[in-house]
């Protein structure tokens, strides 16, 4: 079984949500980057997740929200748009925090579970995970996953260790 088929099976993506969403962004010329856990998967040994986190160029954010609302269910939260579709358990979050917008310009095509998608540079992915791990408002279980993702990136790219603050390094196993 191919990775994409497995991911669709795990996310129960009967609607082909991931392909429809990424095709829409590409067709509309929306610049974006995969961030978060799926971006970590593009640089380290992959783990399965129901989430797909994206950053969008800040100048496209309003257009993206309108496009997505026309085709999918969209919920706005303080720092994200959460997108879902009937017949799929895939959870897509578009970051609205402007810090992530800068990642889009440095993104490059990489394999994400058998899809070639623009993925944030490994340094940007690590920075995003650092921000997430330091966010005291995130659920503790999410911050633990962020620490695991940081550890996965450092195993694959030990030269990036200097980017990680001591308070996070001390919490890594």
C-alpha cells in the first residue's frame, strides 16, 4: 500500500479532500507551504497524523478564506482557519499568525506521503515547532508532540541543534 492510500485510509478521506484542497490552491495560484507535523514528515521518518497544517502568503489570506468557504466547512479561530469536509477526518489548519507567512517564500517541493507539495524549509519547520512548544496556551499533549517533532528533526539534522533554546533542549529525551 502506498503512503497516500494509507493516509487516506487513516483519515477516512473518502472525499479526496487533500487532493481537492491542494489542487484548488495550485489552480488559484495561492502560494502556501506545508508546516507542522506533515512538514516534519518530509524531513524525518514519517508518522501518521490526521492534521495538515499550512501557511499562506499573507497577501493571499483573504482570498484563501473566501475560496475555502465556497467549497469546504471553515471555522475561524484566533490563529487559524480550520477546514474540513464531509466524508473525511482530515483536519486542515491554515495558520493566520503572520510569523508563518514568511515560510512560504522559502518553501520547496518535497514528498509528503506520496504527494509533492511545497514544504517549508527545515529551519522554518523547526522554528514553527519551537514556537508551538513554547506556547503555554496549547494543550500539554500538543506541546509534547511538538517536542517529539523537534527531537525527530534534530536526529535528522543535528546541525540545527543551536537553533533550539536551552529550555526546550532540556525537555528532550
